C-alpha cells in the first residue's frame, strides 16, 4: 500500500506528527492529490541536480493542471480555486529555486517513513499495529465491493430469469395451440415438444430457487455490512470527531463513511427492485411451492428493515456548534451571539435532494434539572438538506442560530448544583424521510456533543476546560449531568490533550521535557510522572484558595500570550517555555556566561514570559538572574526579540550593559533573534522636509528594558565574556587580592 495511504490509517497521535510536516510553503493538499506521483519519484536524486529539479518542478505544475481539470469536470469551483492558488504560491516560492522544493519533499517523505516506523515499533508485534488498521479499512472496502458484485450478478440473473420465463411462456402457449390443432404435428413430435417444455419448466423452477437463495445470501452480506457501519465505523468516526474538536488531528474520514453508507443504500434499493421484478414474474407464472411466493414477504421486509436501519443512522452532525468568532473553541456558546452547526446525511442519493427538512431544538427531552438554566433557540431553526456544489454531499448548515436565557423567578445561582461553565446542554435535530413506493416514514435524529452556554466572554476559558474534560473522558452525548461527579483523568490522557491545545493553534505541540514539568506541577514530584497518575477535575480547573489560580487558566493565559505576541518564537523553538526553576539551573549551570533561556512565568495568571541567564562570581560559582516577567501589556509595546536585543542591567555608577549573549544551548543571540529585529529605516533624503526629525522638533527615541540592581549584587565580572577572558581576569583579580592582603599584614 502507498505510504500516504498507510499514514492515514495511523492513530491520532501519529497523524498529528504528519500534520506538523506540512505548511503553506508546501501544503498537504499537494501531498493528498498527487500522492502516487510524488512517491514514484526519487526526490533525493532530484535534490542534487538543478536541471532535474527544474524538470520535476514543471512536472508537478502539470500534475496540478490535470487535477484542476478533474475538478472542472466535477464542477467543483471551490477546489478549482484552491488548486489555482496553490499553483501560484508554488511558482512564487520555487520557480527560481526548484531544488529547495525537491529538498522539502525528500525530507517530508523521510519524516513520514520515520513516523510509520515509530508506529510499527510502538507496540509489541511491530508492524501489526499499522497493518491491523490498514487491513480493517481494506476489509470493509472488500465487503462493499463483494456486495456490489453480488448485486450486479443478481441483476444479470434476474434478466436471464426473465428471458427464460418469457421463452417458457412462449413455448408453453405454442404447445397448447398445437395440441388443439392435431393435424399440424405428429404424436411423436408433440411428445418431444412436451418434454422440452417440461425441461424448461424444471430449469425455470431451479433458477427461481437459486435467485431467491442468492438474494437471501446478498441480504446476509448486506446485514453484516450495515452492522459494521452502524456499530463500529460510525461510533469510531464520532470519537475521532470528538478528538478533532478538542484540538486533536483533523477528522477527515466523513467522505469515506458517506461512500460506504451510500453504496449500501444503493444496493438495498437495487435488491428491492429485484424483488419487485420477481413479483412481476410470479404474477405471470406460479406453481405449488413457488419460492417467490413463500419468501417474497420475508425478503421485502428484511430489505426494508435494513434500509430503514441504515437511513435512521445516517443523519450526523458534521460540524459541531461553534461561534464564528471563536472557531478553535467549538461547543462553547454565548447567549446573544450567533453560532453555526452543520449536518450531513450520509446516504447521498439524488432522490433525497430537497426532501429532508431538519429542525433544530435545544435541550429536547432533557429531564427537569433543578437550578439549571433554560434557553430558547432564536433564528431560523429549520433547514432543507440539499446537495452541496463543493463536494456533492447532502447537507444543511444552520448559520444564524442564537440562544436566549429564559427568565425565571428567584435566584438561580443559589439553587443550581453546578456553576454555569459546568452545565451541559444539548442541541438536537429531527427530520422525517418518506420512502417512495413503500409508504414508510423514517424518523431521523441527530444530537450534537454537549455544549456549554456562557453569558460573558470571560467565562470562555472555564467553559472550554469543561468541553476538554468531557470529550477526553467520555463519548456519551447525553450525559448532561457529567459534572455532578466528574471522573479524574489519567496523566497519559491529559498530557496528549494539553499538547493538542498548542499544536492546534501553533506549529508546535509540547515536547517531553515540557510535559514533564507540567506532570510535576499537577501530580507532584513523588508521582514520578506516572502515566496512570490521576488528576481530579478540581486540580485542573479550580483553585485551592482565593489567592491561587487554576492550572487551566494559567495554561490558557500562556496560549493567549503566544498567539498574540510570541507565535513565531514558539514555532521556531526559541522558547523553552515550561521548565521548573531547578531544571533551569541544571541546564544553565555548565554554560558560558551570558547563556539564557526563555520560560513562562508560573506566577502570572494572564500569561507572561521571562528569561534567566547565568554568570559566574570570582570563585567560579554560578549565579542565576531572572528578569521580572513580561506580560501582554509590555509585549504590546515592545516585541520580545527587541527586548532581548536592547535589554540592559544597570547598577549605581556603572554603564548599563546587555548580559544576554547566547540562547540556550549555545546559539548567538543575534543569530537566534536577528530575523525578528526591526529593519533599519532608510536614510532620509535632504529635501524630505516633512519627516525630518530636526524640523519636527523631536528627538528619535527607542524603548529599552533596564533592570536596576544593587551594587552589592553586581559582580566585577558579571557581564558576559569569553571563557578565556574570564580565566585571565580571575587570575589577575586573585593576584591583586593577594598583594593587598600581604600589604595589610606588613
């Protein structure tokens, strides 16, 4: 199987690694659309030859043109637009340097193989983990193919049976006419004709029996397939959707699920047509113990029941409720703010287009919960499902729904057992489908994952914590009383979810070093980062006392400061971030003076970052200094690279100096952050009167960060220097001190 297909069968944690390989420079769309072609090329060789790289670059553009043509044939305007945009971006980036593109593809293919190898060796049995996932999908594809093949064979056999019966009917009637006209045929010829008609009748009966048996076998295969889809594949897709909603790898398998559901529905519809044709044949000719007469009712009801079961499970929430203002925080809804939700009907048949009218309801069939708030749903809460132009799926999207709290007498907050961000509510959808010619009405129902309703945006972080905890620990969509007694989470579960919070909004999740620090913070050092260690809900999202703040709000503050001010530094790995003070000292203790690292403050609820550097006293004892953390307020005025560039330490009667020289472990400061420094402004022309500072009356200024220390804390050699300079100065100072001591003794 192709490498790209194998990757898509991997567990979520491996898909997350694949996701991080691709960005705007070489988007994953290309890897998806051109996977076979990409894997057929030796990109290592291409990356070594300019001329070959140029040829392959133009080959790739031609492949994109072919893909664009395929989308054009499908009238898929959106994907045509995306392909054109991707092609333009590739030309802008790699037209002059196709070798760079070849190197990117070569590197990504190797990294993909490493991910596959890692997945294979992650569990005992080596390749069994990956192979099992691949085999399961192939097995289902094979079952669908077997069902389709059986339907085609049945279709041909029905036609043959119809031809045979027509032929028999003609022969039988001809024989009857000849029997009435004895002069036409001799007795011997008549007997011979009767024998032939009898044989045809026997063959017809045999083929009828075979046809009924064949349809029963076909329905057995279909029933097993329906069971697989409803009992296994659909729940697995819903679970993957839960993971995607809380930051995990994207859940991109709904189209495959739709293909399977549609194929089974089409086959069942064909079986029903076959049964209808058998009834027509029965009406023309029947006999004692006719298998069609005996089995038709059973087969019809069974086919209809299978179809009903499939259709009643085909309405799904493709995109969970989400406010457009907070796309990365689905299932947290604010009163008075519009939210969107999208449904899909997995059986994509043209006869259902514009036939399904879906109605949205809030907290339907929810038993009375004392103290819980009640809401009315506002906006257009009914939609008709239709075929989408972009991908042809049968869908309906609610774009303008709002929630309004019902006013009740009394003080609700004194009665409710939970705070508002722990209250879970449900959004359900209903429709009705009428099957043509059967007169059967099928009730369709779907329910969103539980949502949290807030009334103020400041409640969003706590609401999102509830969504994380619920979807991490359960897949039951109706357990709305979950937080009356929330179960604890294992560290192995929570660590993965925490990493997703970073990888979903940046290009980097949390590495093991960072997770170790968080494990110690939540579990305590004595737990030794035990994957099975239990973290209670209160430890995650509630504070022990009024002065402390919850762990999650600290993480949320850091995420916010990264998104607003530190995204590039976090993405390129410059920020170590989560590290304890003890570990910080251990890492810096053997480094050159002036080596520093960046970490997040543990004392700031709003999210803040600081840096710590090392110096040595005259006895070569390491000294560690940390600057007061920078919050969003300071970072809004001056970027962190600029702060590092201009930072000064000042003591009385000393010239301010910048103590920062190397980003841990040994990267020169300007090399690490130079690309983020502001570009020097162009020299003004002599005649540029309007912008001349001398004319404006103002002197040019620059904001810098200065730390003032007491002279007693300022060592003679505090400022960073090379190790050789440091040793020479130490020897000089030691000799000087010895000379002074000798003079005092004399």
